[in-house]
C-alpha cells in the first residue's frame, strides 16, 4: 500500500513516500518561493521517478496549517481534488502535530511567510500555547518523521468527505484588498 505525506505549510515543501510503512523516498524542496506553482509538477516528477502515478497512491496525508497561506491552499486544494477524483483515503493534521510529538520541551517555529513565524510552546510532548509570531527561522526537522513514520501518520485524522478538508489558519488571510 502506497502512502504519501505532503507538507507545504513550512518554508520548505516536503514529500514522504511509503510502501507498507517502509520509506521509499523522501524529498525536501528548500526555500521554494511559490510552492503553489511547484506542487503538482514536483509531485508528478517525484512519483514518476519511483515508477508511480497518483493512481498508485492509496493514502494521502497533508498538513492543513498553520503556516504558509499559499502552501496551505495548494496542498488542501490538491487533497480535495485527489479525494474527489479517486475516492481514496485522505488524512489531515495540524502542522503543530509534528513538533509536539517529537521535539523536546521548548519553543517551536513554523514559517508563516511575510517574514514571520508562528511560535508554539511544547511541554511534555504537547503543543500548549501558540505564542504569536516573530521573524524567526523555522526549526522543523523532517528526519524525526522518517525515524517513525507509522507513529507520526497515525496522528492524522481520516477525512471522509472532501468538504471536511479545511485550512487551519491562525490569522485571517488577506486576500485582495483586505
């Protein structure tokens, strides 16, 4: 069974491809300016490289924010389209799920674009408070996910219907002249 995790909420875009819980490949796309423009093409190339297509993906895992506004929109639109067109399983989790289940106690930063980062405080493995935003580089470590992907992906919730896939914004998005 092929599973893919897509995270576009942070400064980097990340793919993790699993087959029966074994890592086939992972890739981090560093400092992409426009994740929304790159997601579909890079994912297609990533799957083709592994002799797969979207038809071969049985489960899709995406983070729904908080983080990069356009990154969230791109991955969630992709997840909705995948769910509608394939009716396969889609799982969603907050991007804070990763640090709260793998980091030591302390502050954790997620890139929020616009020269800011969301900060959450981790205590005893739980995200206890979102402290606001500052311009601090993210301290996301995808290697923690790769050490135990079954555990991390078990924290995601299955979405039964495509309209249940919702973004997790901390601040209101500014669209147009708003």
